[in-house]
C-alpha cells in the first residue's frame, strides 16, 4: 500500500502542489470536483450549495478566494450571479486532473492535503 501511495503522490505532484499553493480547503476541493463535472455550465449559488450540501453563506466564503485566484469565474446576468470554472488553460490544466482521479487516488490526495500528520 505504501508503494502505491508514493507512486500516486509522485504522479499527482503538480496537482497537489497547486492545491496546496492555493490553500485549498475540503469544501473548495469538493467544489472544484463538482465544477469539473459541469465544465460548460454557469451554475447559480443555490444549485452549487445544494449539490455540496452546504449553506449558501459557506459557499460564498469558500468560493471567494477561488474567484480572487482566478480558478472560478463569477458572471452576472440581470442580477443573477453564476459561477463556472476559469477558461485560463494553465489553471484548467492543473485542476482538470481532479476529474480523472479514481476513488483511491482521490482519497490519497484528500489525505495528503487535509489530514494532519502526527510527527511524534
């Protein structure tokens, strides 16, 4: 198991580094995976919050930094706000890897990003 984890860590080093650089939270990780499943969509906050089973307030807090970083785009259509993934090809290249992960790889990356390592 350790060898597989180390291989996957190396295989997804660029993705993990990118997510760490942007200080990706658990909610943001889920949000990116959700938006990657709907790459051409412009989704309203209620749709996203409902799909992620979070409040709209939490969504606003979590999506804000992604907008500032240019990972997520915010559009306004006649007072209706929608969100979508950036069209920036460099950023999309990094995050598109999230959509190709199997369940084991996803779990390993989540573990590496979000679980504290006990150094004792």
